[in-house]
C-alpha cells in the first residue's frame, strides 16, 4: 500500500503526521493535504502543535483558531488550534466560578476553590485535542489531516485520554457530591434554583476524550504517518513513537524518510553526509521492513508555499 492508497484507493478519514521536531512533518502533511484536495477530496489540515509552523509552510496566515480557506488550492482548508484559547473556554468549568455563583449563607472554603481550580498535566494539549474531536464527530470534510506536535508531545497527547478520564472521573464525583450538599442547603434556607451546567460541560469534555481511542484505533478511518530523517536520533525517536502507537493500537504502516542527500561526487561535504545517511537508511529498512517506506530527496531550496508543496506532493504520491 502506498501513500496514495490512503487518500485515493482506500481513502482514510483521518491522517496523522508525526515525528521528531525538525524532520519536515508539517511540509509533508501540507503536501498531502494539497494532493488530496486537488484530487477532489474536501480536505481540512489542522495543526495541533503548540509551536505552529503550518502558516509558514503554506506561506499563508491560518492562525487564530478558526478554519480558513487556503488560497491557490480548491477544496482545501486549514487551521492552527490555539490550545490556550481552548483552555480558557473550559477553565470556568474547573474553576470555583460555578460554586461562587450559588448564593450561599456560608462562605465556600478556600480549599474547595483551590481544588476546583486544579487542571491536570497537559490540559492545554488535551483541550486542543478535544477541539479536534469536535471535527471528528461532526465534520463534513472528506479528509482531516493532523499535523501533530513533535514526538515527545505526541506521546503525551496519546496518553491523555487515560490520564484525564481518571482526573475528570474523580472531579465529576466530587462535584456531584458537592451539588447534592448545596441542594440540601438551598432547600433548608429557601434559596431558588441555580442553573449550574459545569457537570454537563465536564461530561461532554470527558466523552470527547474517551472517543479519541476508538476513533484513532480504527484502521478503516485512521492512519498515522511517521516522518523521519536518516539519522540516529530520528531512529531513536521513531522507536519511542512506534511503541506508544502500538500501545494505543493506532494504525501505522507508513514511514516517510525525508531530506535524503543526493549523490554529488564533486561535493566532499555532500558525499560525507550521504555515506552517513546510507548507513542509517540500511538500518531503517532493516528495522521497518514491514512498513511502506517513501524516500524524499533533500530539495535545493526551502519548501514553502503552495507551489513548492505541490512539488513535494509529486515526489510523495507520484
């Protein structure tokens, strides 16, 4: 199966591109999005990387957390998710605000306010992921491509459903119990009903996070494409990434080896780099003989803008 199969012959609904920082995953993800859009698939590319580079790659501003039309390509849309912005939307849900909105004859203990203000590790990535899930569950796009964070952050992201389910499970139980207590207080002191939808918000967020595993583990819907370069550190990071993808049963069988040096006999530096890369290319082919491997040569100049990305797409898919 080639990369083209994922988009045309046996099309997936979701493609995730990930790998070590600096290996060119954003360029490859953007090139894949352009290729899909030009072949008639309504495509949305989303960057969930806190250090966004999608706007730079497309040479168009797609920041701000809103979907924007990509100029120069029909059927293509893009957005850079703003984790901090999404976090602020949910912050009131786990803050003391809903408690303080209830008229009470007793002051709320500072400890409860402090506890309700806690947020789990990686909450910004989780809420960015939750935003992505909104598109997964109700998207009208034929294909959604995720430009994920570098390997370390991606591993953290994939572990968040389990982590946050545990955190929010305890928090939900705590709020339910506290809500019952306040209902009793209100009945005793004759307070009117106060609408508190924090539990509904938490339930919705928790459900979105739980859906991640089932959506991402369906091989008919999802495929993870690893982008790497023929160097020792990239191989090490790929091993780490693969172990976690296997743990969470994320379908993965495609690897893009980017920035492969051409054979230039008159260039001593280039020849030295090629010898080094050839050694690691053999190791990669040995380690991942069961994978579909696509090699992309090192381009003469920067891959930026729609025209250059189309050129990269031609290498990837033709």
